[in-house]
């Protein structure tokens, strides 16, 4: 009996030690810095594209004399919703607010930081709440994750001074509240993304058109999404359309399990597949901002180590191709042939 209690005590101590180590990693080192930085760039760029693509029609869509009146927009505001565009009926105020959205989005995309993240959140919410008729769906996810990003270090990569910022973080890897907040916020972004994909996959798999494998065919025939004649032609093929339907469901349902997987290649393969899916949505359906925002969310699903390994693999391939060391046949296959030729030549001599 004493031995059983001793084993239980050692097991408890081992479990406690692992928990302490996990909490120490959570508190002393910031994780998913590359993915959060990529998400920052994508959100800023998507907001810019959102504004500039309809710049000539901005007053019609979001102005004080828009078809969607200010009183109607106020009535459609969600609970706790707001928009600086609804503060005044002045055209001058609208122009100031609209161009402030553009400036803030550009600064946020380039520089990042908590202050600009908060400003981006306020401006993005204001623009989206002014006229919800022109939203594409990815905006809802962006409104959620931008809240979490306020607590993250979003400019550790792809920003001026990012290298010095990372050096300071490496030199000061001690438990801090800032580190805990960053990691919790980054994990919440990943959690939100995983829940979104899993829910989307679940509702697809319960839908008859997805079960029958004809959903992609019907999507390719929807007026307004007919961006690619090639896509519509491909969906006429029953095998291709069914395979694409089932593949979409599979990668969406698999994302939570891929994120938790200890095998890096599973995370990479699933994330790349999702990003390829959204690139296809951008090219074939014209949902550009939606596709970009979802790709940005996908970027947070990979760990920093995954990005570093991909970068090393890319550099290795680049060096082999550009350095002239790449050969269609490996040396071990060519060597026996060369050795035989050499032996025959020596015999003839």
C-alpha cells in the first residue's frame, strides 16, 4: 500500500512539474509572433483594399446621404456597436473619418503596435457598422480577432525595427504580465479560428448539397460569384465537384486536430490547404477581402518553429536551384555508371 501511495505521489509531482514548465513557457516567451504579424499585415491591407476599391462610390455607400441612411444604420447597430460615421450628417466629417480609416489602416499595416491596433479596431468597426450590406463575412472574424490583437506584440516581424524588438525580447525572457497577455491573446485568436472552421465543416457535413457533393456546382452558378468561366466549367465534372466538396469539409474539420498535433507537417499541410482554398475563393468567386482575412487568420495556426522550418526549406531549395547544384538524377545513381565507364576506359588503355 505504501508503494502505491509512493507511485501516486511521484506521478503527481511529475504532473505538477510539467504544468509548472508549461506555465513558465507561457509566461517567459512570446509565441506565434510571425503568425500574429502576418495577420496584422493582412488586416491592414484588406481594410485599405476595402476602402480604395470603392473610393469613387464612398459617399453612396458610407456617406451621410447614402442609400442606407444614418437613421437606418443606427437602428441596425448591434448591441454595444458604434460608428464614428454616425456622429454627424456633415459631408466634411464623413470625408475626415473615411480618410482617417485609410491612414490608420496603412500605418497599422506597416508599423503595428498596441496603440495603432486599438485605433485600427475603432476605425474598422466604424466602417463596418456604417453599412453592413457590403460586408463579405470575413469582416466578422476580423472584428473579433482585432480585439485580441490589442494585447499582442504584432510588430515583432514585418515592421520597422522588428529585428531590434526581437533581440530585446530574447534578452529579457523572464515571466511578465505582458508575455502572458500576448500568449493568451494569440491562443484565443487560434481558438476562434479553429472553432469557426470546425463549425463551418460541421454545418457543411450536415447539409444535403454537401453530402451529395453538388454544393460547388451550385455555388459556381450563383449570380454575382461567376468570376471564372474555368471554375464553372470544372464544376460541371461530377468527380471534380464532389472531390472538392469532400476535401473542403475534411480540411475544415481537421484544423483543430492539426493545430494540436505534435507532427509539424500535419499543421503545415492543413494550413496550406486552407490557404489554397481561400486563394481559390478569391480567384473564382471574387470575395477578395473575405479570402484575405481568412488567410490572415490561417497564418496564426502555425507556430514560429513551423515558419522557420519552411524558411530553411525554401532557402535550401533556392540555393540548389540558383546555385547550379541541382541535378535531375542523384549522385548515387550516376556514380556506378561513371565508375563502369571509367573501368572500361582503363581496360581499353
